[in-house]
């Protein structure tokens, strides 16, 4: 059995964890409301499984994995590079500016910028080396567009940064 003096540090730690978690939940709720996602989810509960799929539903089946292995890496690179090109050609000036900032860390075009098609879940950038790393898994332009827009919207605060 624990004594009161042993429970005090545990209580303090639990209080800090709960306080930090509740702040993060409040920030997430605020973001969902500001981006109009929350009203969409409350009005259209049928799209919740599409927006927040369960891990078991997103796991690739064996057939998809076999097809993925057979696909040529060059095809992946060409397809994803084509998606990037389409995005750049159709993007507004603000979106192009955000892409450059996400890619390089600056709003000014450098002399050289590099694109790599890699195995990852989301687009990433190495701003010091001016390298944009795009996942090879995109099979549709729409999925590419959705992820690239999420990344471009993260340039002000970064992924996962939560303000009090």
C-alpha cells in the first residue's frame, strides 16, 4: 500500500499529463471548428469513417501489397512527379509561395531544388538541402493534393505544434 507522501508525486504527474492533454484536445477542437471540419462531421456523420478510418480498415490487403511490389519504382516516380507538376501548374500564387516555403524554408526561389520519391506516409522537406521528399504511395491526384495541402498549411506552425 502506498503512503500519502508516495502518492503526492504521482498525483502531480497525473495532473500535469491531464492538463497538457486537455490543452491539446481544446486546441484540436478549436482547429476543427476553425477549418469547418467539425460542423461537417456533425452534419454528415456518414463521412466519419472516411475522415477517421480505423487502423484495421486502412491496413493494406495482401493482394494490394503484391501488386505494389510488382509496380516499377520508375512508374511511381513518374506518377508522383506528374502529380507535383499538375499541382504547380494549377496552384494559385499563394499556394506556389507556400510550396516554395515548405520545400526550402524561404519564400524566394533558390537556384536548385530537388525532388525525391520515397517510402513515407506524408510529404517532407529538408529545407537546408532544399529537397522535397514525396511518398511513392499516391495512386490518385486527389490523395496527393489533400496531403500536399495539409503540408502547405503547416508552414506557419509546423506539424503537431500546440499553443496554450
